[in-house]
């Protein structure tokens, strides 16, 4: 099997990535290395106590805590955080995609460096991608300005992550890797990162479900999170992410759960046109792509139907209409009728054919 092809340039910016139980306690040392003096800590309201602990440990290097990070990164929250950040010289994000998204949005506007401590598996911290919502529409952009400078993966921070959230977050990360395999600008590095990340999660998530406190399994799945996130530093996104951004930004569906439900259906939609690119995915999941991913998600207790998330069936026509506007590149043409049927299948929770 050929694994190298001349003529590509790895597009990954320099990022310091550290793994280890307890490594969250080294935030102050990371600030000292970067000659930073005043860190603003960011969290969601639910994780404010974790933010308080980090802020307290920083002592004189702590600026303040902003605990209003919100799903889908609404611009009004970013603007409020920037006002509160006056005097800070860096951002310290502890949380999942909502908190890391806020840090990225602030960095885009202020050039403040970011130190992030992920508490989920979605992988946003490893990407130069930002999704933010204004006037009910979620849009994404790529910029080196939003890539965090330091990522600290502490297995103790995910050891208490509820199993259901662990599963949906892991499936969210896997979606990055699966789309990367048929991306228009895929390359040898992105392909290797993607397959490695998918394999790590296919083996690690069942172990975490069986024993949520297994730190070794947590460490391995955090590595999978970085692998799958790092893929997005190399390639663009396709149909799956367009659908999830539409459902999240316009219908306020929860991010990770939406990705988890949509992944088997979006992968199945592209399975024929990207058969060669997805061959190893089919091999990992029992010989098929869409059905295999669906069965894997079901075995882990993941949500399977959009109606479980509160989306009304009457919203599907509008969702299909929005999803075909300004479409991302995709190996199979994005046609409104076919997308409407895909959404119906995902809403009902039917196993892809």
C-alpha cells in the first residue's frame, strides 16, 4: 500500500501538545514559558468550579473568570467576554467545544494566545477552525489566528465525563476523521491521522463505556481526540459538517449529539462515491460504512434519532433547504430531495441501508 505521495505540504501550525494525568496543574508554568502574566479563564456556567480552581492555582497570574461560554459560540457572548478581558494577555479555556470555541472567537478578534484544557473529546482544540453563530446562522472559518498555542490533555479531566457525553463527543471527533478521508484536499498526512484516530476510538470507546474510570482508556481516547482534531488542520469539511452546522446554528440542537446521530447517515450518503477512500472504515466497522457506524453507535448507547433532541418533523423541510445553500464541497452532489430523505431517516433513527 502506498502511504506517501510527493507534492503536498503539511499544513499544521506549531502547537505545543502535552498528555498526562494531572498536567492541568502546569498552566502557570506554560504561561511562564510564553512570558505571559495575566490569564483570563473561560468556562461554561456548569464548569465554573473547575475554572475557579484553575484561577486560584494561578495566583498573581490569574486575571479573572468568565463562565458564560455557550453552545455554538454566539457573537454576543464573544463581545461580552472581550470587554471582560481588558488587561489579560492570554486566554485559558477549560471545557469542551463551547468554551474552546469562545477562546478561538476571542483570539480571532484580539490575537490573545490560548492555553486550552479539553474536558471532552470533540477535538476542536486541535483545529484552526471556528464556528460561530449570528442571527440564527452558524458559519465557519479557518484561520491560524484561532489555533490554540498550547493544548494540555489531562485524563483526570475526562475521567468523570458522563458515559453518554463521552460517547457522543467521541463520535463527534470521529466525524472529522471520516470526512477527511474523502475531503477534496486530503493528503497522505491527513489520511494517516484519520485512520489512526478512527481505530483508537473504535477500540477505546467500548473500554471507556465498560469502565468510565479507566484512566488508561481515557488517555488513549484523548490521543484519538487529538488525532481526529489534527486532521482538520489539514483538510476542509464536507456534507456531514454542513448538516450539523445547519441543525446546530439554526435549530439550536446540541453539538456532539447532533454529530453522533448524523454521522452514519452522512457517511452512508457518500459511501458509494467515496468507496475506495472509506474502504478501511468499512473494514473497521464490520464490512459497511453507514450501517457499521450506526451499529457501533447503538452498541455504545448513543442517541440515534434527531427527534430525541427535540427537532420537530415539520422543521426538516427548512433544514434541507438551508443545508443546500452555500454547500461545502462533497464527493456526491448535494441535492435537496436526497438531503431531505437523509434528514427524515436521521430524524426517525432508521438504520442506513
